[in-house]
C-alpha cells in the first residue's frame, strides 16, 4: 500500500468561515464605493489596510491611509491544508 501526501493551497476564491491556525490573513485594497449615494462608482485608491491603532483597540479596525473600516478592504487568506491518504494496492 502506497502512502500519498497531498498539499492543497486555498486562494482568495475559496470562501470558508473557518481557517486553521497556519493561515495568514492580510487585508488588501479598499473596495468602498464612495459614490454609491449618487448612483456612481468611485474607490479611493487605498492599496493596503494599515491599522490606525494598537491591536485590541477600536482604532485597530480603522485604516490609517483612507479612514475606512477594515471590512471594506479585500481579505486575502493564505492557508495550507495537508491531507494524507492511502491508495489501495
């Protein structure tokens, strides 16, 4: 019986609510539509989330560059899932 090890990488297209401990979460460009109230579409050009305050404070969720909440920034998850399986001989 042969043992195989399979490594699967999840990219940003994989949407799950649960991430394992080996995952890294990063927040990319801001996607807030600033012209939504007038029926248009305009983003501010902020390329990466930078926290305004220390971790654990309310300012940690506000971007220092654009002033938007962290939820407006694209979430990028880099996770590695390792599965081991045996194939029948």
